C-alpha cells in the first residue's frame, strides 16, 4: 500500500480545484498550520507527516526530514505546474489522477475504519487461544503416498493389510503415485484438509492409515514416523502480527458486506458466444 504514496499524494494535490477570475486557481495543500512554503504556496504539517509516515522517515532526524521535504515539495511543484497548464483537461491525465485519488481515498477509508473499529484485547486473546488449539501441541513427521484414483490407493493399502510394511510398500508404489513425500515437523494447522488432520491425529508413531483417506486432492495413505511436543509462542511475541491479521480480516469482511449490498454492472462487458439456437419445434403436417 505504502509504495504508491508518491502517486497518491500527487493525485490528491493535482486534483484540487478552485478558481480566481480565469487565472490558475490557488492549489490548497490541506488545512492546518503550515510547515513549509513552496514559492507562495503554504503546505501543512499534516501532509509532511503523511509523506514521512509513508516512507518510514523520522522527521526528528535532520537528514530524513530533508528527504521528506524534498519529496513533498516536488509534489507541490508538479501539482502547481499541472494546474497552471490545465492538464486536467487532458483525458488520460484526468483518468490517472482520478484513479490514484480513488485508491488513496480507499486506502485512507480502510485505515479510518480500522482505527474506529479497534480489535479489543479480549478478541486478540481469544484468537490466540483458538490458533493455539488449532495448531495442536505436537508436530508430526510422516510419509505420504497420494493417488489420483481410489483403485490404486486400495491396492496399495491391501498390501499393507496383507502384512507388507510401510517402507516396502512405499518403495513399490512411490513411482506410481501422484505424490510420494516425507514431511518433517508439520503442525496440524499446516495440513490442507480436515480429513488429513483427523487421520494423522488418530495414528501413533509407527502406524499407517489402513484405508485410503479421501480429500479434495485425491486418496492419501499416510505413515506416522514420530511426534514431538511443541510449545506455542508467547502471546506478547505475536500480538502485533496477530492484530494485523485480524484487522485485515475485519476489513475484508466489511468489504464483502458492502459488495453484497451493491449493484455493480459492467456496461461494456465483452460479448460471449451466444448459445446455439434451439432446434425449431416440429410442425404438424397439414391435414
């Protein structure tokens, strides 16, 4: 998001409007106490703060402050030049400015929503507890054969039921399977399907699944090699990252709600091939 700040800021500055008797309008650079003056144009401290924030610059550091001032003053000079030349009358220029303005407004709106809908400490701790429970208290070392079709998976499992050990069966079938892999130090939360989670939890080290496990990826045969206890990270060590993820999820849920309530029509959608016309109904012979 922050990588687009130069364009977003320029879009906001160049898009200001106004007029004074046919002369190029005075460009306004945010209300508030000015911190800069570029030619005769005052520039507020709020804009300098935003540029510095976007670039990760510390305004109390003289060198970094000058970098922020240089960037912001360039925006002001270019925006003033654009207004003087009436560049807004150019369609491509106007579209670029408006698209960047909309993106800036959207980003700022999402930040405002997050700021006015904070994640509570209770919600953070509840999410942490849920993630810890989902991850489990152990990590798993296991081998897996994944098959495209059930028949081959059943043939392989029947060999184990007949007394063949996992290592011998794995060696025989690894080149015929869709995937044959050994996995080390895997947490349950990392598994891509709930069926695999339940199958692995049911095994003890040295045991294999007796029948293929069906998932969206195919049919799995699994052999558990070892488990080891895992201590979850402390809440305080992941609090910030957890908060970021919850804010992002909250924002996406809010956007999904708005999308669901909106009516969005593509008025220039490319035409697709029309369905073949239905065969005409048979005509009864004349009597």
